[in-house]
């Protein structure tokens, strides 16, 4: 499948003219891969897609959703969390309040991992955390914050690697429910040692 650079450029310009989405900073290589998939799924050329989304907001929103890659995990990349524990948490402990923005939070696992992590470090009380994502459907999942038990179970090794190194507490969680009310996140956790 051959997509010309000009077609991609025109697509990006059209999306930015007809919405608040701006893909001009994406790397050409990764963006081309996404475009190829979209063209394939829609069984038409990129020029035809660009033409259609000019006057069709619903279609435009769908294409934007299709562009995003929403891979995420609870305690994704344990090494990073261990580094945060070592380097960042001591600094956060010195602050009167903590504000965290998870840009591109996908379905929320990174945000909830952070809240658990702060909870373990007794920092949750003074924290406000916000998650945003370009994909409104995935953001709705993040807001619900309910994940299937089996899905969580798959990530217990990550929990083990991250939370078990914390001083004293040495426990990890199975998540039951995460409830989000009035922008305040309350946690309902059950744990075992
Ligand atoms: C691969 S996921 C990573 C999720 C999470 N940060 C993690 O590391 O587990 C990337 C997320 O960024 C979102 N995203 C991509 N471009 C974005 C943009 N320009 N503004 C906001 N969110 C964006 C995607 O919709 C996707 O959900």
C-alpha cells in the first residue's frame, strides 16, 4: 500500500483545520504505520478519508480514536517506578502539596498505579492527580476505573516488583473497585501479604 507524504500532510492539515487535534509533531514513521492501518481498515485511499472527514465530525472523531495506541498496564515498566521511589519520592515528601498530570493516561492504569504508589508512601492525602487523553472513549474507561479481575491478575508480577520493595509494608494489592466522584478519587483496596 502506497501512501504519499503529501497525502499524510494534507490529512494532518485537514484534521487540525476541522478540530482541535494536531498531529504535526508525530514522527512520520509511526504516523505512516497508523495511516496504513486506517486506510486498510476503511478500504479506501487516504485522500478519500481526508475528504470525508472535512464535513463529518463523527467520522473525524472515529479516525482520531483509530490513530491512538492505548497500550497500558498497571505498574508498567517496574524499573521506572523503582527509580521514582529512589529519586522522586524523597523530593515529593518535602512539598506541601503535589499536583500530577498524566498526559495520555489511556484507560487509567498509570494514574491508578501512581495513586497506589503515593498511598504506599503516605503521600496520597496531599495529592491532586489529573488524567487526560486525546481518545475520549478510552478516557471514559479511565473514569470508570474498573478493570477485570483477570486483567489485574496478569499484572501481579509488576505489583510484586514495585510495591514489595517499599519499606515496612511489603504487600501488594488486588484491586476491587476504584471509584471516581467529583474529581476526587477514593480507593477501595483489598490486599494480601
Ligand atoms: C501508549 S498509551 C500510554 C498510556 C500510559 N501513559 C502508559 O504509559 O501506560 C498512549 C496514550 O496517549 C494518548 N495520546 C496520544 N497522543 C495524544 C495527545 N496528543 N494528547 C493526549 N493524549 C494523547 C493515546 O490516546 C494513548 O491512550
